[in-house]
């Protein structure tokens, strides 16, 4: 027997011996570099950042010097140290080409470090990564499975669209490999390729379906992940894979009924990771498809009833099951089961599980409200939770559960929450309580009591819409005026420094119905003119009261001069004092009212008589008044959806084209960024990328403009700083109001109500009402506006970023037009509905002529 028969190849062995000898000589000639563990030890031993940088810089200099030698036997060790230095945040880009040399090496240990370096140091933005394509193709055809796995992992991590197209056929071939390890890696790589280049999914379709017939759980989970990604990218692919629903049901059933398997068991549950992936895919396949939903109803019921919920693994599977039940066309009994599972989540001690339950119930409450109502008491108890996120979600869900049958019980809990709530909750909570009371109140007295409790509990955080709606309701409720005026008087006698909105409502009502307060025989205690005058004097001279509150008070006191019989002279003296007040607004009112006592005394009773009842159209009125500056506007009328109009001049057209996206100069426009509720900010000339504004915490919603409308209703507000009394008897006929529909699409309707803003010249106040006419809630609602640079734009924060079905939110903006040119505006809407993000862009230039 010769040497070749025994497997001995002289030429091969001589070459190997020669290589070993050369490497030994090289090691003797060159000093041995520091090992990785020694470098880590030195860096950790550094006491200061400067000492650490010194160690790193010294080692990087040494590594650079070794890279100059073409046949360096320590390249693998040096690259490993360089990768560690890179992970510490130091620059390591000079090692990119050395990684390619290691990848081209025939040794597996070199390839392993080389591919790791390529994944860390290279990406599709680096031109060097193009040089790796040929190495990847060669290694994808390697007979060693681990080398093929390295190539597939690297391809999935750094593949560019061009590289994906070049190597997609190789990955598709490996999906059909007989080796389970390679098939799993190839499926993951195909998943990443589809993310980069979705049109390549057709190449992988034939081989993907066969992955579900595997018994290896690793291949199953990667196959399900790949199919899920394909279905999310293409409707045709989704239709194609609906035929595999029975296969998925069978796999899931085997997992549930399978006995103990130590290889896949996690806390007593068989492979929960695979179960979650399958449930998510079933949710996608069953959505809007009755046949697929019918095929998976039984297995979803089995998963919901057989999964133990005493550990996080069980909660994870149950949560995915609930999402699947709610998304597909499931039976009513199955939906009730899903809601009951979420109800059990609410009783868990883990805050994360309770938050997930509340968040999911908020999304599903409009699908099956009756089932969610059964857990109302548990949801209301979450209002007292220590976690602010849980309280916020519980509050939103509580408002969604209110109806005419439970309004009284729920309102007790909400008012109790409002009293102890953090300031960030008070404004939003008080406005929503007012809207719910207006919609579901069973009698006027209870409605008025609720509004009064809101004013007391929310304090200075009450929004202006609550003040105006309360005044309107009292004005319209003739039978309850005597009762509510006494209740407000009792509240006004207490310290109201931290309840300015309550003081404003109370003074307005007492000014209008002071005669009822003085003649109320059913009140426990009689009220005298001296007592009222004493309280008013404290309010008017108190430094803690805002200017708006003092304006309410002086107007109310002037009204009382026609209701009092013995203290009219005292009121006249107070007005004479305020005629020399340092505040211009109070000085003007004091001066004008003083003239009513002298020159125009014969006109005073007629001017100060009681106002006629303000018409309240309940739900529609609530929509008008959801503002943050206290102005009221009439009901918006319907209109056609505005389209993209032609512009009048090339320059302005160019400016509008770059609003919310374009290629022109950013200085041509003025935009005002508003994202989430934040304090009003003045518009500035800035790049449109700044449309996403800051998120400041909401403070007390007290506006200096909050009572303009109420004062105007008295016909006593003179903004021209003219003391001529003839201005007092003129009718406020300049208060032109225009309405238009700015957007009406996909169930979202946005109405603009325009009226002059008298406090600033050439300014128009635009009240925005966004109504959701669909059956799904709208979340993350963002309304953005841009105008040409000749305008000035100020936007106030929205009332909310969540619009429940058949509900609304409001926002206000003010546009100053110093040149009185035609008003033109571009708006962008972005929101999420049913988990689908939506973005819309439209332009408006057909504003009414009186708005310029």
C-alpha cells in the first residue's frame, strides 16, 4: 500500500508543513501582541477617562503599525481588540479593509472575526461593503454549514438593495437546503432582504410555504416570521397565504396539547415564542376575512382557556390571543372571553400587565362596549393607582364607558379623582366631565351641580370652554337660576384665589341674577347688599386675582347697580376710584361706568338689564366652545372639501409649495409648530422640519382673553380706548363670523370657524373642530399649519390628541394679516387609526373675504 492509498498527499502535507514553519518563524521574528483579555484588564483598571484614552490610543497605534505588514499572523487578534475598542465608542474605521482580508482567509476562526467586524464596522453607506459581495457569494456555497451561517448573518445585517438583488437567488437556494441549520439562517436572511427590497419576496414564495411542514421549532418560528413580513407588505401575498390557516391551527393545537418537552418548555408552557408568532400571523390572516376567522375561532378559544395566567409567559400568550380575537371577525362569545381575560389582567399586581390591559380595552371598548362595562368598577379603581400612566389610561377608558345609565355613578368617581388629580390631569379631565354631563345629564339641577363641583375641584386648571358652557347653561336654565346663584354665592364667600374660573362664573351669574339672590326666600340665610359689596371689594382689590377676574367683577358690580336699592352710591364711588386705576382696561371701564351714573344715568337701567337666555344647543354648543381662549362661535355649517387651488403669483405659489414639504427656500414661509398640547408660542421663520414642536407640560389654563365674549355680550367692552359713551350703546355688529369645512375625508371632518380677534389688529381667530365620524378611535392626532411669510401665525394647544368615535377635539389658531392680503394656508394631518398611520396634505385658499 502506497502513501496515496493511505490518504497521504505529499504535495499538500509539504505545503501545510511549510506554512506552519513560516508562521513559527514569523512569531519568533515579531513580538507577541497583547491579548484581548489583557487589553480589557488594562482598560478596566484605568482610574480616569484620560488614562483610558491613553491605553486605547497606544493600542490603536500598535494595531495600525501591524496592519502595514501584509502577512501578519496576528491580524485576527488585532481585529478582535479593535472591535472591543469600537464597542467602547472609539473610532475603528481603519480596520475595515483588514476585516475583508480575514473574510477571504480559508480559516474559520479568521472568517468568524472578519464577519463580526464587517457587521460592526460596515453598513450600506460605506463603499467598502461592495467589496464583500464576492466573498459572501463564495462562502454561501461553502460545504461547511457554519461558514454558510456566518455569510447569511452578515448578508442580513449589512445588505444594501444592490447586494440583496445580487445574492437573493443564493439565499432562495439555501432555503431548500437539507440542513436545518442553514434553512433557519436562510429564512432569517430572506426576512431582512424583504425589509430592504420588498419586491424580492416573489423569489422566496415557493420555498417559504414548505418551512411550515418542518418539525424543527427553529425553522418553524423563522418561517412564520418570514410569512408575517410578506403578508404585511403585500395584499396579494396575504391572500395567497390565507390557505395555510389550517396548517397554523394544527401547529398551534399540537403545541397546546403536547406534553412536557424540556427542549421547548418555558415555565410550563410549550415554546411560547412560537405560539406568539403563530397568533400574530393568524391575526393578520383573519382580519376582514370571514372564512379564515371561522377556521381559527376554536383554536383561539382553546388557547384562551387552556393557558395558565400565573406567570408572564402565560400573560404574553393570552395578550396575543386577545389581540387576535379582537382583530378578526370572531364570534361575540369569543370577544366576551377576550374582554374577561383583560379584566383579569386588571387585577394583577404587576403594573405593566395592568397598563397593557387598560391600553387594549381602550382600543376595543368601541367594538364590544357591553362586555367592557362589566369591568367598569375595576377600571374606575385604577384611577387611584400610584402609577401616572395607569391613571391616564384609566381616565380615558372611564370617559369612553360613560352612558346615560351609569353617568351618575361614574361621575362620582371622576369628581373624586379630579379633586386629588395632578395638575397635568385637571384641565383635560374637567373639560371631558363637562362634555359628558352635557350629553348624558338627566336633569338640569344635577347638571348644574356637576359643573359647580368641577369648578371647585379643578381650580385654576379649568379650561375656558368650561367657563363659557357653564354660563350658557345657567343663562338658559330659568327655573334653576335662583338655586344656582345662591350656590355660587356660597362658594364665592370662601377663598377663591386658586379658583379663578369659579370666581368668573360666580361674578357673572350674580351680576345677572343678583335680584334673585337678594329675594331668595328659600335660602338658609338671607343675603344683604352690604355682604355682596364687601365680597366684591375684596375681589377687586385682591392682588391674587387675575386681570380677567377683575374685569368680570367690575362688570358684575356695574350690573348690580341696577339690582341694588340702597348701595348704588357705594358702587358709583368704586367706579370713580377705578377710573384712575393703573391698569388701562380697568381704568377705561371705571371711567365709562362712572359716566353712566352722571351724564347717561337715564340710560343705565336699560343698558344693564338682564340678558336674554343664551340658546344652548347641547352637543353642538359643546363643540363650539371647546376652545382655549374663551371665545364662542356659532355652529359651523357644512361645506365642500377644499382642493388644491391655483395661486395668484409665482412667488407666493413657490412659497406655498414648500410648506410641509418642497424644494424652495425655507425662508419664504412662516410655520408654527404644534405637536402635543403645549403653551402657545409665536410663529417664527424657520425650517419646516421644526414643525414637530416641543412637549411642555400643561399648566393652569387661564387666558388673558378668556372673558372677551362674555364682556362683549354686555355691550360694555370698548377696545378703542375711547371714553365716548356713545360706544357703549352701539351694537357689536362688527363681530362677523364665517364657517367653512377645511377637510372631510375617511370619516374625519375638520371645520374652521373664523371671526375677528379684536385684541390684536388685523387678526383673525380660527376655531378648529376635528370630528371623528368613524367607529374606530383616532390617536396621535397632529394638526400642522403653514402660511406665507407675510402672515404671522399663533397656534394654541389642542384639547386632546385622541378622538373617540363620534367625538371631537378642538384647537384654535390666530392669523395676523398686516398687509390684508388674501389668506392662504396649507395643512398637514397625521394620525393613527386602527393601528394604521395616516398622513394627509391639503391646501386652502378660498377663505371668506371678510377673513382677510
